[in-house]
C-alpha cells in the first residue's frame, strides 16, 4: 500500500501539481490555525459548533479547508475559542 506522504513527495516533482499546491498554502494555514485554536480551547468540533450556533459539519468543513469562512464566522469562532481575530495584510512576494 502506498503512503500519502510518498505520493505527495512524488507529485511535488510535477510543476503543475507543485504550483497548484502552493496556491492553496493560505487555505492550509488558515485550516491549521483554526484547528490549533480549537484544540487550545479544549473543545471538540461539536462543542465549538454549539458555541458558534452552527453545525459540527460546518466546523469540520472550515477546518478541512473545504469552505472559506466569512469574517463573521471567524469572529464567532474567535469568541467561541476565547481568542481574538486579527487580520493583517502583508506585502506580496516578488515573482
């Protein structure tokens, strides 16, 4: 059986795959940050969903990167996890 890590390594050698993967980096980082905040708050997805007044499946979708949450949803997420939402703009990298 092939491991996902091995497939990823192989696919990253393909320029099209590598650029598509890089284009998703911001979404991956957001998903990782959301998961870390929830875990730091000691909440399950279901507990977080109840605090946010949403469904557990929505929390799962934003944590997996399947859905881009609105600013309103991110504010509810922050309140529910006892954190503060901070949005910043950074200079784009030179191509």
